[in-house]
C-alpha cells in the first residue's frame, strides 16, 4: 500500500467514492482496510518461524441501473485505483438488472477495540509457556503446527447512501494442531484455538480448551471401534457443537433462503430447537468485526430464544430478494447460553453413546441429513467414559439434533468467536 | 540484500494473484467479483530459524530492502528460543520462465451473457426444478522468485472452473441437489462451458436428480463399492496424499514407519505429478516450487509399496532425502509449506461396466462433496450421488451418505482399477493456507464403510 494513504483510510475511501460517482455509478460502496499481523509459528514442538505481514485491501461495489459488480485490490495508489474502478465499470455494464441490488444507507459507527500494537515478546513468552506445558503434561503429543499471533486491522467503509463505518480492531490468537504418538501408533490429529484481547493474567495453554484437547489426544492413541449398531446419545464438546451451529447459521442466510432450500424459511416464531438452547450474537468478542460485509453496523440479535427461532438472517440483497426482514449479522461472534447441568452429569446421564469432539463428515444436506465418523471421541457406557474410538460412525439429522438436545452444560469454552457449552443429544444411530 | 547473509539463506518473491468469481442463481447474478492481490515477501533462514515478512508490492519495488531486512530480523529474533544448529538445506537453483499459451480471456459481458443463456435454457428444459446455480471461477498466480543461491524464476498457475447445481425436491418435498464441475488450465476461455458442451451434462445431472427423488438410504457398514474416478482422486489426495507430506511424516503419521512396506493392492500406484502427465501439462503445473526447487514427480505408492514422501528443503534435510519441489505458498503473504500438486492413482485395465458387473451386492459412488483424512489415514468423504449395485446391475439411487475407512485397508482391498483417467481442479486444499491442486484417478473397486441405516 502506498505510504501516502495508509494513515488516512477515510480520505482514501472518500476519494474513491467520489471517483466512482464521477465515473457514473448510481450506487457505490467503498471499503478500505489495512492489516498488520505478527505470528510466531511452531513446527514439530519447536519454535520455527516468525512472520510479520502487512497487507491492504480495497473493496468496491458498483451499482448502475440495477446492475451490480464487485472488485477487490491490494494497492491504493492512483493508478491501481483507476484500474479497479474502470474494471468495475466494465463488469457492471454487462450484469443483469436486479431490483434487489442496493447499498446500505445512513449507517454510522466508529469502533476501536483491543490491543492495537503487537507485543512480540509476549507472543514468544506465551508460546514458550505452551511448549513447556506440552512437555510437562502431554509429552506424547507432537505439535505439528502451533502459532501465537497478533492482528491489527483498520478499516473504513463508505457508501453512496451516506453510511460511514470505521473500526480499528486488535487481538491476539493461538492455535495448536497435532497428534499423539506411542511407538508406531498415533492418534487422529486434532486442533484447538481462539482469540483474546490480551495474553497477560493467565497462562495461554488452558485457554480455548487447548490443554484439555491435548490431554485427551494423549489418551486416544490406542482406539477400538464401537463394534455394534445401536441408537444412543452423544455428548458434544464445544468444538463439535460448532459444527452444528455452522450448518444452522448457513441455513438462515442468503443462498438457501433465495433458492428455497432452507428448512427454516417459514419457521420464524416456531420451535426450531430444544427449549434448552438460546443462541445470541456476541459482538464485543476479540476479532469479531462489528460491521457486516454489506456495510451495516451490527446490532445484538437473538436467533434462538429457548428453542424458538426468532429471525432469519438475510443480507440487504437477500432481504430485498425474498421479502424477508433484513437482519445484519457477522460470520463470527455467537454465544449459546450455559445450562444447568455440570459437564460430568451430562456424561453420567448417557447409558450408551459417545463423547464426541470432532465430526468428520460430508457437508450435511439442505435437509440436515448427515452421517460422519466421530474423531477424537470416547465411548460412554453407563455414564462412564471409556476407550477412544476409531472407525465409528453416527448418522442423523442436524435439525433434529438441535431439537433433541436433552441437556446443556454449565461449563463453556470461550474461543472469542464462539462461547459454547457441551450438549447432550439423544437419538443418534451408531455403526 | 544484507551482506551478512550467506548463500541459500534468502528467497524473495513477487506474487500476483488474480481471481474471478461469478455466481448466477435462477438468473440472479448474486456474485460478480474480480480481485487482484500483489505482494512482496522474503524468507530468511538464520541459525536454524526461519523469518518471513511481506508487504503490498509498492510501485517501483522500493520496499524490497525493508521486507528482506524484516525477514532476517524475524529469523534472528527467534534466537531467544535457544541456539539451534542449522540444517544442511539442500542446494537448489532454478532459472526459467513458465508461460501459459491460452485463448484470449472472456470479457465480463461474455461471461454474463453465457450464464444468462444457460439459465434460460435450464428454466425452459427443466421446469420442475426448485433452483439452478452456475458458479464460474478462475485464478491466476504469477510468482517471480529470486534466491540467494542464484535462482531466478517465474512460475504461473492458471486454472478455471464452471460448476452447476440443480436443486429439486424428493418425494417428501425435501431439497435434493446434483452438481457437476468442469475444470481446466488457463482462463474461462480455455474451459468449454458453452451450452453445447454443458447440455448433455445438464441432462445427465437432471436424470440423476430424478432418480434421487426416490432415493433409498444406504445400508450402513462395510460394503463393496465402485468409486468413480472423482472419488478415487479424492482418496489419493486426502487419505494417502496428506499422510505422505513429509511434515506430517515427521509429526508421526502412520506412514512414517511404513516406507518400503505394502500399503495397498499391487494394482495401486500413486504419484504426485509435478507438471506433466502422459506427455501433457497437468492442471496445476509446478516447474519450480516457492523455495526455488525444480519440481519432480514423487512416486508415493509403486504397485502397492510405499516408496516416497513429498518434501520441502527443510523436511528433505530432516529425513535425509532429496527435495521434491513441494514447498508452495498460496497468497502473496504466505510462506511455503509442504503441499501436493497433481496427485493421482494411476489407471488400470478395466472398464466401468466390467467393474460394476463384478459386484453382486454393493454400491456405485459417483460424486463427493468434500473429504477429510487424518494422520492415521482414516478418511471420511461425503457422497452426494450413488446407486445400488445388485447382481452386477445398477439399482436405485441412494441418499447422501458418507464413505469412510482406513485408506490403507481400503487400498489393500482394491481388486479392480479402471482404465479411464479423470482429472479435476475445482476446489482448494486446506492446510493453514489454501492451495490450488489437482487430483486424478481412475475408478476403483474396493471395500469401505458407508454411513446409513
């Protein structure tokens, strides 16, 4: 990014918006951002690489007579911006007209959140602590990759409708990925990680469920198939719960609403999940952008209130296309309310089933049907966690699983983007 | 470049990445995006540690010295983790320019008009569909690499794909889908996605969709399956390819202790091709990787025996094997990792009809949505189109299911390999970074687990 523009994103955005108006667009959105990242990477249990990257992005949306085109570039010098605007003009002219195309209007917000400067010494200290923790508490685990990083993003989005959104976000993040070994045998790989606003105050290893995951991995080198077919229950860890929520959130968004494949299209106000489930946004979380991609400032939203679906989440385009109310949401920043059952009691309530940490499966169908292998998982019999499982498959329907949640743990894992409890779900087919 | 650097310690890359994405849903152009990203990166290896830095590619290249200095400083900063003897990284040097001779790219107007034509044709021909989607994508990488060993290269990846999805309803009113993808080298002008070319594929997909309206659940458990070529390619990439990436081997993937041992039927050979297959360029031709290593083919399985792994310079040094040119970086701001290129199981001798005729009770698996595998070679693929095989003949369509198993057990069970080769490069491989790869294979007949009732 040219140095004369990096410190003045709003001015750059204003300049490009004016240029687009002069070019003839009758609607426009300009988003300009700059990102700096520092990242300390571990390979095979040892510090290996220190990265520092700077990148810039300009994203343009151009509307002309109901037609729309988008473009993105990484440079903000005048010649590059001219080329982007001219290319966008060429693209928009041939797009089909669609009355649903529009840009946001009247949105105003400015948000600064989190540490804006990286403390690379703190990153190194935190990673050293993770490596020491692994050596002491999970020595059979090989961290194929791990990282501790800091990201700082500044952005400014303007629209021809008068929206002006600015933010400066900073956050730290960490991820561990690896497997455990015992001689020639190895566990399945697994990973954990999350975002936070600071590294001080508490050790990094236990955060985001990383320590629990690594210790469970060490216990799962030697596995056995479940060996029989039955209908039983699963206790899903927060990582597995995230798979269910990913499907649900997808079904509430644009494409399945527009093409009519969403099973929730007419379900607002109805019981879409167990009354034990309440799902709401979490907009102040580390790394969570407070604006939507189509330049709306996000307001808090409750998607499930004790199981009742409160709204769908079409974008501005999806809303105008379908006639459904517009609800702006981000891709991350969700919270399932904790329940009243301790995690151990969730497990104790399973006569026959499994504690499931990772669902390895094809993409569930639009109807929610799925079958998948449960990885990094343990058998449960008579309320007791037993051996680690291999080659064990469960099948069911994600929408039905959300309705069949029979208990929600009091404990939750906070990964920044998600705060999720353990869930017990009945009625899964094991094979 | 700093005078303190010795040979083989610094690589500098200028990387431009251009993409097009267009999605038309029922005549609505819901995505009409063109992107360009340019960046300059440097990576240094000092005292056993790596440092990497990147920045947008400024006009005139004035930031080159700063980016190189930052990379060097980052490598040195890791000295706080203690002294580490540097690995004897293999010496590599490649000088060359990779060119792509393709057709003149289509204009945005040309793409929009053809999408509208395809949508209109589908609407008229298949009035009962709930929805029709066409996704176009192309992607072009140009990487200029200079290394302190004298390497000086331009590498290019140019690929394009067209994917269509037909959405209908099953007999109970639930949504069902069938999709198809065409992919190739070059731009969207080099892949034939004209109506003439797509019409027979659309008709066939529509027939499958009608069959899926009355699909039955698969029987769960161990089954005899005929994997159509796209699934065999996925098996090659996901289930055996990843465990043969040398960084996974060093981590303890089960392949680590199996070199030289049988891990598949003698009918199975598997290769990660660098840039050429059967005398023709592969879909993702890699002549030199992003460390400057000239790329060569890696034979991972030779007639059932595990014979080799894919390497970066570092993993080659750690395992005392030659580098293979598998160190690849996806974006201008990514460092090279060990990645696959064009991974395939080699063709055999049987026709698809012969393979089906040899199954008394099993399934033909035609399409997969996605796949995952892990260090144990245990894999899971979503199967989005399948049919029963009863008495050597195709039967009813099967609802979406999942194929799983140990790749080693499955490959050992292979008793027939098809003679028709199919290559595809439509999606991405994910491993910290995205990566453009291709996968290929013939049909296979094997035993594996299906999810179901």
